C-alpha cells in the first residue's frame, strides 16, 4: 500500500485515494475532496478496473468458452452445413428424376412415332406403352404401375362457369367412363379414381356404373393412408 493507491474500506461504504501514510494510519481523500484518517488495516487496495466495476461502467469480460462448449458449437455448425448440403442433394435428385422421366418418355416416343400409327391407320392401345398413354391425358398420373385419375372438377375443366351440380357430376362420370374405355383391354391394370369424400354422390355413381357396365372388374376403397376415404381403386378384369 502506497501513496496514490485507490482503496476501499473494509467495514464501511466508501473509499478514495491515499494521500499520506503515518504508521498504522493513513490519510484518504474521497471523491468529494474530503480527507479522513483511517487505520491502514481497514483499507483494501483496489485496481482501476475494480473502481470502474463499482461505478457500474466496467467493460464486462466474457469467460473463455470451455473445450466442450467449443466442440458443441463446431458440431452444431457442421450439422447445419450438412443439413444445407442434404437439401441441395434432394433438390438435385428430384431434378435428375424428372430428367430421367423426360428421357424415358422421349425414348418411348421415338419407338412409337406418330407416322407409324398413321401408316397403320390406328393405334393399338394394348401395345402402346402405358407411360405414353397416360401422358395423353392431363388429369391422369402414373404412380408405379397404378394409374391415378383425379376426378375433382377443378382438374378436369378450366372453369365451372355455367355448370350446375348435375352438369359437373355428368362431366366427372364421362371422364370415368372414358378412362374405363381407354384401359378396358389392359387386364390386371389398377386405376385409382380420386373422387373426394364430400357427400358420396360421385362415389355412389361410380359404383353403380361399375356394377352395371363392368361387373367383371374388381373395385375397393383405395389406400386410406394415401387417399383417406376419397378414392376408389378399380382392377380391370376380362
């Protein structure tokens, strides 16, 4: 402890700077300029940083991160990078799958050119590749070996202006009938007709049509996991 040191008192609030030391006592000047005599034993030397902290404007120090914390931060960063890379890979895979489908259809079309059908005078639907047959109708989708036909009216027409419920139902049934006609020669072919749950009017009309015109075909509710109660699967039979 020496003259000029900043001190604080042990047993009371306050402190200041030492201006004089006389044996066991010292003179301390507080921040207001008043001097007082206090025992040296009641004084504790403080640094400028301690003074600043007591005044409430010390620069906080962040404790260095532990090794385990740094490792966790690094692993988190690597996980985020991997997640981003995984997303990019998935997008690329989807692009490649779409490109593969495009090339496959192009190959099929090359094998079944339009002029060949014109020379023959007709196209045999039993011989035409299923991928090409499905591609001819926008409301049909080929999922594996199952043809999916969406009978929601919004998928069949651009606008329902001027169509009442009866007209909509008739159009949906016409598409159903045409689909059955298109694939009637493909024995074993499965077709899923998506009609929605609604009030069940379209589903009932489809079942009635199957019983009347296609009694040899098999029908059942389509996969609940995929379609809920809104689709019927038909299997073409003889």
